[in-house]
C-alpha cells in the first residue's frame, strides 16, 4: 500500500474501510479527495477497472489510476452513505433504474460476455434441482431454464454493471448518486434488475401482497431504466430461483444458518413463485 500511495502521490486522509472484497483507503491527491481500493484477487474483480474506464465517470466513480497486477485502483471518492439506507423503496428502485440506463453503453472487446455463462447456468440449475431439498415446482424451474435458453444465449454487446444493488450505489458530490463495485459484464441490461430485486427481499417481508409489491417494483425499475418490463421480470425470476438454490447450498453473508436463513430462503422461494408467469 505504501508503494502505491507514493507512486500515485497520495497521502492518507481517514480511517481505512473494509468491504466484502478488499480495503478502501481515503486519500488526498493534489489537495483533492480520492480513495485507493485494493481488492482480494478474484475473477469477479478483474474487469472492474475496465468498466470504470469505459464509463469515464458517467454514472459511476471516476477511475484515476490502476494497477491490475495488484488489483488496485485510485478512484474518485464518494460518500459513505449508500442507496440502501433510504426508506422510500420506489425512489431506491427509480435511482437504480436511471443509473442502469446510463451505465448501459456499447462494450469494448475483451470483457466477459454473459452469454458465455448460459450453459453453466443451465447445468447449475438442473444440478441444484436434483441434489437439493426444495419446494420449487417444475413450472418455476422450467421458467428459469427458458430464460437461459431464450434470453441468456443471445445477448447484446452492452456493458452492464453486473451487481447493481443499493449498497453499490453511493451518495456523491459530482452527481447525486454514483455506482461502485461493477463486475464489467457484457449482456442484457435487464439482467441488472435481478440483483436489485434480490437485495430488496428483506424490504418486502412485511408486504401484505408480495406479488403486488413486486409488480410495482418492476414497473418502476423498467420505466426508469427504459427496459422491457417482461425481460426485467424474466431475469428477476431467474435470479430468484438461483438465489433460492444458493441459500440452500451456501447460505448468505447475513445468514449462514438457523431461523434467519430459513426465513430468507422461504422469502426467496416466494419471490421465485411470484415472478413466475
């Protein structure tokens, strides 16, 4: 870290923060605020700087410097307040949708194409359905598999965030909200709706009518992102089915076992069922 700070002419400017995939060091460079992010080496982090470079600050934090060998970047500093801290779900979804639209731009060669993952998705869904004890009906699984076949294998060459949930959208000074932590995937912009809806699961626990709440969220997102609502629904259903299986096989960061995981798993099942048409 010291060598990076010296090379990029930065001085520390606050407490080190730890995220799920690395560390963030607030710094000042030439009198201006920035952060040095150093990630743990992981395939999902390889193309993060590539995405930032394509966007050039449009809807995401600016990339100032990069050291790919160390998984390190010097980035524009955003605030520590995320979109997840808001109370208005409609506004949360609307902000995410507008950012999704801005981030969906033509992709350069060399970035991972989501269409290349389709065969793996299908194999994973079938294996989980065979091996895990679950309550998802054949109709729900068949709908997810149809999405893989019909939408997953043919996707546009559009750069998408890949993990656009509310914690990856931060308050900023240059713009009201900026995205962080992209995966740098290339594919269908409607794919990003799935990550958002999974993140909203806990917000929807108290909904009197889960299906109605989901339809409203999808309508708001699709309108803000300027996407076809049916494509958003289908990708969201696919993500929900994968999430329901993932919960059974791995658990979640917020719940590795016990009653909390049982509740989240049941909610994921309900989400998958409600999104199946």
